[in-house]
């Protein structure tokens, strides 16, 4: 198992030891045993239980705590609301990274690029051949 997760399990274990029995009883024993079995016993976290809490724990710890909160500690109604929010966010991400939309966006950008290039091109006027010769002759006599 990845080292950060074993350390995160240790941090989660220490945090859960600070929780009330009521909250701990909501978490399945199998999950608690999994945490205890896979934690890094030698790791000594420096958890600050104040406004710097998020900075004092690993990101993986926060993810595990969020999972515990979502799946075990909140009511069914709150859980449904959270799951709907997660689904909505995933749908928005899928829409923004939809392959068809990416190609449409590329085509639009390409068309805009072509239009910008046309606007940026300078109009070069060609002189008539006889004016070119006349200008050369005039330049010859001016010197």
C-alpha cells in the first residue's frame, strides 16, 4: 500500500480516537479494523486540532475523513444531497471534457484564428509593369 495512505490511516486512527463513542459506533467495525491493520504504527503525526487542522494532516487523511463522514456519520437525507451534488459536479466535468464539445471548440477556435489571420494580413499592391520600369528610369536620371 502506498506510504502516504498508511500514514493517513494512522492520522485517521488518531483523529477517530478523539471522537465520541456514538460517532465511532456509526462506522462499521470492518472499516475500523482495516484502518488499524493498514496504518503505519511507527509514524508519529503532529495533528493540530485548531484552525490549522487541514494544514497539519495529509491530503489523503482529509479524503478518508470525507469518505467516513459521507458514508457513515451523516443522515440519509444529507447523504443523498451530497451524492446529488457529486453527481452534478461529475456531469459538469464530463460535459466540459466531452470529446464532441472539444472538437467543436477546436473548430470554432480554428475559424476565429483564420479570421484573425485574414485581418492581420497586409494588402500588398502590385505596381503595373510599366510603372516599375518608369520608376527605375526616373531613379537613374535623378542620380
